[in-house]
C-alpha cells in the first residue's frame, strides 16, 4: 500500500508497509542524543488561529539576517537519548502529556550514510544511490509527524508498533536533518483510550533506523510449519514471500542449510511465491520451551539483489477441547504478566538487555510463558523470549472503554493488529494474539471486537486468538463466565481479583462456571504489597497479605475445569498515574511479585512452588 504525501515544500514521501526483520537489514542507527523542544501549545505546528503553519519548527530555521525573527533553535536546545521516554529523562516532564519536538542530523557523502556530531559513534553505510532509503521507527508514543529536511515524510498514530517512510526523494548529499513532532496526549477515540493503568511514557521510545533497500526488495515472508498429518515421514513448511513490487519472473531462493534444504521459485504477477517445503520429520527439531531450537534461514532475490537471514523455530500450536497443544502435546502455560518497563524507575524498556533482565526474572519464577501487557512490546522482548524458550501472548491496547462506535478508532485498532502480527509472524514463541482487555459488554463492543477477531484470522490462521474477559458478578460464590466474545476466541481467558477487589476468605467457597469447551487461561489475578512491609496476613500492603492471597487463589484455581494456564498480575511493580497512595504506591502499581528493583516478595516463592508442581 503506497500513500503519497505532498510535503510542505512539494517533494514526495511515501508510507510503505512496515519493513519486517529490520534487524537483518543494511541500516544506520539514528539512536543517540536528539535535541528536543517542549511545545505545550504546539506553537511549532499551528499559527495563533490554530491553522497548521508553514513556518513551523519542522523547518529547523536559522536567522539569515540580523533582524530575522526565529523563536526556536534546536541546536541550542537540550538533548535526550533516543530511544527513550521524556518522563524519566527530564524531571520537568515526569507527568507531561503533550507535544515535544525532536531533531537530529546525519550526513550523506560519496553515497555513504554517516552519522555526525558524535565522532565516537560515527557509522557509515554504503548506500548505492539506486537504493531506496526508508526511515524506520520501532515505535513513537503516540501521535507523530515526521519531517526530513523540512519536508513532510509522514504521520503515524499508535504508540507500540513499527512504521517507516520512504524518504529517498527527501534526502540530499551533505548534511540532512530529521525532525519529529511527538504528542502523547490521551483522547477518548484513541487506542488505548483516555484511562489506563500504566504510565503514559511519551517520546521516540524505540530504535530509529535509516534503512537502505534495493529498488525491489523482499517485503515480507513467512514459514509456518503446517499441522502434522499423523506419523508422516515428512513435515511441510508453508513458505511464502512477497516482493515490494508486483513483478513476475523473479527468482526467490530459500535455504535452510542445517536441514539441507535449498529451493528456488519464481514470483507470480503479484511478485509473490507460495510453496510447501518438505523436510524429513525425523530431521526437524521442533521449537519448545525446553529446547527453543531455531534454524538459520536465508531468503534471496535473483542474484542476491536482496538477501535476508532470520533465525526461525518450527512448531505448531492448536487447541483440542480444553487443551492447548504445542507440537501436538498438551501444555500448561506457567505464565506471568509484564509491562514494557525497565527496572529501577528506568522508564520504557527498549533493548535486548532490558528484555533479558525481565525475562530472566520470569524464568527464575518457573515460567514458560509471558503475557506482554497491554500493547505490543518491542521486538527485542519477543526475540529474546524466543531465544530463551518463553512462549508469548501479545496484545493490542483495546483496553477498557474504547470508543466502539467510532470507525476511525476501529481502523486504528485494526492497523495496530496488522502491524503487531506482521512484525512477529515468524516468531515461534508467539502463540496467542489478544485483541482486548477487560472491555464492557455491549452490542457495539461485540461488533467491534467480533470484526477484529475475524480480521485477525485473515492475517494469521496459524495462531490462537484470545482476549482478557471479565466475570461480571457472582451469586452464592458461583462465578459464571458469560461473554458473547467466547465464539470468536480459541482460548477463553479472564481476569479475576479474589483477595484484592473481592474478599480473600471467599476463595475456598468460590466455584467457576465456564460453559465453553475451550481451554481456560486466568489472564490476571493478584494483589499489592510493598516489598519489606511485614505484618498480619489480613493487613493490606504487607508481603504476608499478598502471600496469603496467592496461596488461596492457587488452591481455588486448581479446581477450575479446563485450566490450561495462568498469567498472574504482575511480574514487577510498575508506574501508574492511577496509584497515588503516598508512602505505599507513590505512583506505582504494587502488584508485582518483585519490587521495581527486582526484590522478591514472599508471594514470589508461593507461585514458584506451584509452577514446580505443574
Ligand atoms: C486490571 C487491568 C490491569 C490493572 C490491574 C490492576 O485488571 O487489566 O491493567 O493494572 O487490573 O488493577 O492492578
């Protein structure tokens, strides 16, 4: 899909489909220190009549004559690190929600892309002038306008998925500059909507890359393993590739050296290849948590016009009645929820190192599964989990009271779903796409989410669809799950807070009626505790209270028929503007099993022991 955008000064830029597997692409990282200007009233975008102005900050203007009036100067402005959020990098912006402008330079010399004003980190990429140049963002929260050399490159909405613009025609030899207007203001029609229980970290929160692509390139590819047909001698991999142009007759070679597989196909008139690759079953090691085997895969176009490599695991995931089957075998998902947040008050997580820290904590807890709440986390998190043998539930932020009747809101949600599935389609560890969390029952909601669930299946028929439901009301300790959305999901998941928002003493008496012949995941349960605060088990906020709550809940959940997994809320205490109890919460949701510093609370050991028994 090509979207032509006429720039302020006339040059053209295009939003092109998200580049997948960008980590294996030829690219210069634009990460580093970017200048920023806080623009509360969007002076840099609108004139005093609130009309978009052509003299905006995107021009990066400088006075040409002594009398010239330019009331901003990026080069004199402070800098902050990208990727990162502004809330934890400038204490004046801790609570800030609004517009901040970012600016940085790079140089093109003799066909080479070079990062300047940071000699120690200069990077050079040879970029054949014939190449396309895509400006790629891992994510920007929330609403951003991107300019290159004063010309509009594009606009993107949504804080947790990648996007890129073809800026080839906006670049020139010598010094170039990128300017990004970022606005993280919340609104009723947005996704997520106005209220949510996590910190609204603003900024260019993930990697920024200038990617050099051949004129025609491999735009997308997938290699899911098809379900096995009994004890066949062979397994089949459904290989497909899409080129960036609809050109026929192009040769595509796929090779998996370890499986002695190398085959060449020719694209059809749509620039597409679809074929079944056959491999001897006994030669294929299937990906699973105990053995997260990945194979080196190489896909090349013609005579290496374009070459992509990836590490891919092969596995199947399906349900049978109330069981979840991984590679045909029932599995219990020993999970935990987590937010994409660094420990030690560090703000948005955005690196492989952050991912390893959080996922190692989950592994130490005995987990083989994580629910990445409530939005797509960065690619490092998903790939590190794949490498470490941790299964993933990935979710889009249709959270609480979304504007169900608003078509633009629906298109926004669907785009986030498209981009989430597209980025992580080839990750063996991702098994569940979740389309929502704790949404109020209504016909409008059912229509919106039903449509989204059906759409998800058109994007990926190889994975399970779910959402975090709620049990509304219990009579006589009987909790009956009754949600119209059950018909659209493969796994029935719900959040329950017996012991926190409901009395813990009810737990032994509780019965759960889940009238659907589908696997059940308890996608949230838990309670708060301040690490180091001790007291009686009925004293809220003490570790003993949380420990007891876990004991009672796990005993209660063990009685649920069809229980196939749990993801307690939550691995680590995390920031939330909704948690204001001074001396206890101090803007942290304290339901973590570890503190923000990674200190284990007593309940941690209760869950670990339970998972050892699973
Ligand atoms: C909800 C919600 C979470 C929230 C949690 C809580 O269930 O899904 O986002 O943080 O409850 O209240 O702590």
